[in-house]
C-alpha cells in the first residue's frame, strides 16, 4: 500500500478551517481592542491604580453591619419571593408553550411571553418596574420574577418537549382525565430536571437580587452603590465579602436540595462525604 | 433505599411507601424551610400601597412617553455604543476562555489529584461567579477609569467562573478508559491532556463558549449604567434626562442585538457541534 | 523476563483480592489467565503496569522492580509494556491514525504530539501495522465509526506501535462476537510470535484459551491453583477453578 517513499504529505488530513478561524479571531481581537482604545499604557496605569485601590479596600470595615444586614436580608427576601412567584407563573406558561401537548394558538403566545421575559437583563426590567411601582423591593421582586419566568419557562418547555410520549400515551390509554395524564405521565419525567433548574434560578435570583438595588429596586445593591460613590471602599469590601458568602451558602443549600429531591438523600446522607467515587476502581466488583 | 423486600414481610404488613421515614423527614424539613422563608419574606417586605395603586397609571404614562420611538437618533447616539457592547461581550468572553482553561484543569480532581489545589481553583471559580458582572464593572471602573476596558475586564472575570465550572465538570465526566490506555503506554501528562481529554471535551467547550457569549451580550448591555462602556452609558444618560423615547429606542436596539446573537449561536451550534 | 513475587492486593483492608501470587513469565509464548469473575484476574494484569497499585510483592520486569518506580521512570517502563483493553479504550473522536500514533506518545515531546509532527519512521510503522491488522485504508476514519472488532484491531496496533517487550491483554474479546473473538485471538498470537514477545491474556472463555494459549494459569479466590499447558486442564481442574457442578457438560 504505502512504501517508504510514498507517505502522504499530511497523514492526518486535517481541515484548514480551524486555522482560518483562528487567524480571523486574532484579527478581530486586534480590531476590537483598537476600537475600544484598549492600549497597553492604559492597562499599565490601571495596574498602578489597582495597587492603591486594593490598599483602600482592605481591611474591610464591618462597623455599619446593621445597614449591611438589613440590605442582605432584603436581597434574600427579594430572591425568595421572586423565585416563588416565578416558579408559580412559569409552570403553567411553560406547559402552555409545549408544542407536543398544546395546539399552536396556545403555544405561540406562551412562547412569545417567555422569549420577551428572557431578552432583557433583569437590571433593565428593574428600571422599568421602578418607574411603574416606585423605588423599593417590590420593583426588584417583579423584575426578577420576569427573569425567572423567562428562564424556568424556557427550560421547562424544553423538558416537556423531550419527554417520551409513549409514557403519556400509556396513561391516557387507561382512560385517565387530562390532569391525571399530566400528573402521572408528564410530570414524573420532568420533575428531577425541574428541581435542577428551579434551584439554579433561586441561586441566580440571589445573585441578581444583590444587584438590582443599584437602580433602586431594593436590596444590598443600593447600599453597595452608595458606598462606592462615597469612596467608602473599605465598607464596599465588607459588603462584597458578605455577598460572596451569602451566595456560596446559597449554592451549598441548592446542592443539598437537589440531592434530597433527585437522589432521595436523607439528612444523614448529606453529611457523609459527598458522592465522590473511590479513586481506585474496584475491578472485581462486577 | 426503599422498603424491606416484599418477600420477607408478612402479607398484612406490605405497605408500599415511596420514601423511607428518614427521607420523608428530610423532605418535610425542606418544605418547612421553603414555606417559612416565603411567609417571613412576604411579611417583612415593604410595599408602599400608594405606589402600588399608582402603578397602572404610571405604566400608561411610561408607554405614552416612549412613543414614538426616537428612530432618527439611532446613527449618532446608539449605533457606535451598540457595536462597543458587542466588542465588550466578545473580547470579554475570549479573555474568560483563556483564563478559565487552566483554572478548570486545576479544579478537576481526575487531572490534578491534589485536593488543596482543586479547592483553591474551585474557590477562584466560585468567587468569580458570585460577584455580579455589574459589581465587577464597578471595581474595574474604580481601577481603570470609566470606559470599555473596565467593561471587558468585568465580563471576562465574571465569566471565568461560569466557563471554568462547566469545563471542569466536562473534564470530570470524560471517559477514563482512553486516559488509562494513554497512561499505560507511558504517555507524559501533557500528552494525556492533549490526546485523551481535549478530544473528549472539545464539543462541550465550544458549546459552553457560545452559551456564555450569548449571556455576555445581554450583560454587556447594562454595564454602561455604572460607566463601563457600551450601550448602557447611552441608556444611563437617556434615563437621567427622562428622554423616554430615546430609552425606548435603546431598549429596542438591545432587544434586536440579543435576538441576533441567539440566531448566530443557534446557527453555529448546528453547523459546528 | 517477567517475575511476580509475592504479589498481593487488597482494595479493602482485610479482604484481599490477590494473595501471594508467584509467576514466572518466559520471554516467549502466549499465557492465558482464566478464572471466575471477581477472582482477581483483571487486578493481576493491571498490577503489572501499575494501573492498580499492588499492596505487597515485587514485579520484576527485565530485572527492574516495577513496584519501586514512580514518575518519569514508571512512564519509561510503561513504554515497554503494551496493553489491550476489553472496551478498546480508543480516543473515539480521533482518527485511526491518531490512535495508532498515541502509542508513541511516550517517545515524542508534548508539543510535537499536539502539532501531530511524529517522526517519519513512526508514520511508516503505523501504515505497516495497519496492513498487518487488516485495516489498510482506514487511516483517516474516526475511531467511533468502526465496529467492535475493528476497534480492537486498532487497540492491538496501538499497543504494538510501542515496540513493547511484553503485551498484556485484559479480557480483549469479552465485548466481541464469537467469530471476531477468534480473529482477535489469532491476531494477538500472531503478533506475539512474529515479534517474539510474551503475551499475557486475561480471559473468561476457556475454549478460546485452550485453543490459542501455550500455557494456562487458573486462578480461584485470588490464588493461582493451576499452571500448565492446555492439555493438562481437565474437567476436574475446571471445576476446582470455577466451582459449581452443573455448568460443564
């Protein structure tokens, strides 16, 4: 077949497109950086500023902790209520948007609602709600509800559209009413995925709720922004540390809820070493 | 996990229960916590009734002021800012990809079997994710001054956590068989990465990159509200001047760009992945 | 040329999977290790190239004790031991050629490997091996486009690309149909004889073992209880190895 002299020039037959794409990307980066006036000098000046900046951040100043706590609690409340409301609304809307269960005149409006809810950043939506219902937590709750409906609705619809219709058929064949068909045929299949993205959204809302305050929609964001504008950088640092801790705790709790509902863990299981499999494969276990 | 085997129980005692008592207790605790937090939150959130009653009127007023949308001013005020937003999103995402690769590798236990390093890398990733891009933008505006540089860095640093976490998960989920084979052949660690892991995680990597770029286009649009460049700055000035028709124009432009980005991402997904 | 002395392995303390294994593998010949599932066959094979860490004992490969090596020394030693796996363990998304050449990764720098700049000699050998295993023309097919038997041929070729001094095979035919299993066993035997290297195969198909092996090692409960040529493996011995009464005709 192939003799010593006749080796093909490129035995790997690799396509030229990845290289073309890489070059194009490089050209784009240079172009865009120039457009935005990002130059090495600016970065250097910035790094110099950074030193002074970090000096003023530390040590963090927790003396105004009551203000801090109040803001955090409000953010937490916004996240909880927005998630609850969002889930409650997203379930029927998501269901209505499922093309394998509903006729087009129902799915189109529902899908439109979901797309619009997702397209705008929660902060922008918060600005509009602040205009509509005034400053405060309510605007934040409504804004994040909209964001939740967009996210959960989309994923919920996708999950429903991916279910096996055979199981639904089987339930329908027993003569069950529509609601039972939903309950026993559709929902069991999507439940664990639903828990997954519901906890994700709660987490996401917690993050966003710390931020909508920047435009006046309640929560710790307002406190943060105010401190920033007053150059109270050590207080800013304290607030940031609190926010990060809160979010990390939120993630831990979200993982716990997932394990409880998806893997049917008990309180005892949660405290056992997290499910990392033994590194050494027990080869003789089959 | 469930009840004792049916065969071993006398017939009268065979009750089918979906969950063991411990599991039911745990689920009950979770439900209790959820309900309690909802109730507490409703009670303590301050809702000023006058504002609420006013709301419909305010909304109508808002809509009236937004119409007609300020189309004529698009070229001079909005277009350049919109382009800048896209550049911020794109360069920021690229920055994140470059930085997240090493951190994601360090966080994956099956590649770097040193728990302290894994934990440190995971800490970096979690911190990056926990700080919102707006807050990152505030920080970078403080350091580098207002403008697109702050915005790009904010997007970049925020996305490291997202990309790194998902990438690390893709690495941890790779099949270990081929890796074993390469190690058994005496392959050095870097070649195991290049031949064993990279081909397996490549599709996930690009998928994550596209996904994040999509999200970043949305995020970049608002960074200007704190001075980090892009269309957010135009939005900020329009809001401050109560030029609601221009606000409407900007919102529409953002919406269009977001939809365009989604279309681009869907098309690329179909062709490449 | 391969000596196992006092080799033992416990995954869980107090429950040994391998107990005091002593084996001498000569420089030529096909050796088949048989025994029931769970008896340590796979563990034994994998201890040799230290994919599994032995708990005790020595593994002398051409005079060098493999249990004492680590890092680069272990890598270098592994280059001389080729391994064929039950699940083929190819990199699915790479081509046959790339999979073959991954057998040479221990010999080229990572940078060369990434850029796919292998020495011409390696490329030549790769094409030759493709002919030997009957996969001429398959060089640029993706591994996941091949059948099970074809994948295992690539696996064998990859192991041979290392120019090994010992060939290990961990249940190489367990995922294949009967006809393909025979073809693969024939290929392993041919390669072993042509290159004059010992082949150590862990398998559960006794007939196949008797047909192709020069020597059979029977294990039961982590110990070697039979070691001899196939004709000596009678029904009584099989019952002792596998236990149970009714499975033999």
